[in-house]
């Protein structure tokens, strides 16, 4: 007995309409008909007297063919615009493209290859503009192929002189109103691409960093440690910091403690050190202190305003307090370089510290007086080893390990980035 088809057991509708609808042929025909009848213009004309509904379209970059993200974005917007037009609004849709920026430059760089080094800035810009114009045309046809209705013949492009002029006018208004200032702010900086990165452009990848403990001796200035902690009278005391970026030490201007955390001064290996009480056991293990004796206990705020000395050049590093200090890692005494970290920057601004950044766009130390002569010109990651070696030679290095952790990388060149103001 022949096996019966499941199809024969179902009461299915009978129709001559092709099940696949011949979409490959019918869709272009439908779009051509819409163009011929000027459908979009007729819709807007019919709704001319109705209240407006405005959809501000965040423009895609003109740097390649459209992908599924573009398709989802444009179709959802098209649904909204068409629905509003049918609901009694005048919903015009003006598409646009972002024709500036690094995504386009990045693609052009790949196309030009070594030729770029022989080209002028003007020629490179012209190549970028030609690339953007090419993909505006390509993407426009691809979006129209999706059936999206809009003002495709007259979109907005960020490279249009009128568009750029409008930006300059608005910026001028802000300037006249006193809304502009020039200052420094730490950003993710790619030393390879020589550009800042937005948070969304940063990728996190495994990275090995040196993990170091360094002692900063407290200075015997007008305000002495015994003025705040009498039990330490007559003792030479150092405060211990921890960092995974030794290259930022030349930019150190302060050491941050938590105002409310308990800290201890301990005798270990013949010296007196200050660390957070909650981290003492971990620090002792990492730096090899076999025995410790607590000499005094006090809160972080008790040391605010004291001055420590940077052990490699004896420049001042002031003790400040901040709620960003935690007991998750380190010593509870945070090495603070206002030009190389967001929290450090905020502390620096609040305390009136210089936003010191002795590192150039290529990630190399400048000839700033805060940087030792033999470190000037070094690439910062290459400088880690000589800085650590110097700390060891002068007796300031208490511990050295390697830390494997997640670290920000540039999405374009895949190199680890730095924080730079």
C-alpha cells in the first residue's frame, strides 16, 4: 500500500496565485511603478495641510554596503513614517548619510595601502570624499530596493557646504554665549591610529601588565605625620601604592585614600609602611613581608594634606581623599595621575592639580620635567621595564608580579590603548 501524503489529509485552499509570488520579478516592478507615479511626493502633497510628524534619522556611515543592522533600522523607521502618514499626519522622511569620520578614513586607508604615504592631506581627503559619495549612491539604491519611501533625490549629507556652514554658525552662537572652553580630559587614546576612541569603539581583550608596589616616603614638611598620628613621631614612614601601569608614574601628582576606611602603619622588614588595614594581609603576601607589627591605626582623612615624595625625583605627591578608593585590589592608597584616568582627573580638578600628560600622540614620553631624561622619548609600554628597574635600584620597589586582565584595545588596529588627556 502506497504511503499517503500528509498534504492529502489537509483541507488546503485552492488558488492559482504562485506560492512564491515571483518576488524577484514583482518587487522591482512595484518599486518602478511607485517611482513612475511619484508615490512619496503624492503622499506628502495629500497630507500637506495635516499636522507634521518628524522622524529625525540618525544617519548611517557611507562606508560600505548595507547589512542586516541597516535593514532592521530603516524598515522599522519606514513602518513608523508610513503608519503616521496613514494616521492623519504629514510625515516626511529625509534620509541622510554621515560622510565624515574614522570609519570612512579607515576603509580608505586599507584601499590606499602604502600609496597613502606619498599623498598630500588634500589628496587623502578627496579620496575619502569620493569613497563616501560612492557608497551614498550604493546604499541609496539598496534602501530603495527595500521599499523605503523618502526624499531620496535630495538627502542630507554631512559633506554638503550648507550643512557644514550651519554647524559653524551654531558653534559660533555657543562661542558668543560663552559656552566654549579649552581644557584637558582623559580619553581612550590609540597611539597607533593617533586618535581618541569613544567608549563604544573600545574592545576588551586579555592583556598582561606589570603589577608593582612602590613606596613613597612621607615628607617632613611643615605638616608632619606625627601632627596627625602621634604614635609615628620620629619615624620615617612611607605610603605604599600599587599600579598596573608603571609608565603613568612620571605623571603622578597625588595619592588618594578613602576618607572613612581604616588605615594602619606597620613595621615590616625594618621600615614603617602605611596601607589600608583591610588589605594588609594581601599586601604582605605580595611583597614578602614575613612579619608585620601594627604601630598605629587611623582613618584616611587623618592624612589628607600631607605630602609624600616621588622616590625617583623627590617631587611632591599630595595625600588627597576620594570615595573611589576601594578594598578590591591594591593597597588602599591609589597612585593618582590626573592626566591618565577619569577618577584621577576628577580628583585633580577638585583639588586644583595640573592635568599632567607628559605623553604625545604616538604614546611616547615628552621632555616634560616630570619625566627623567633617560625615559624621555620612550614608548610608554616599552618604558614599563626601565621604570620598574629604576624603582628597584633606588629601593622603592616592594613587589613585582604580572597581572593577566581584560584591557581596552582599539577596534581598528587591535592594539592596546592608553588613557591620555
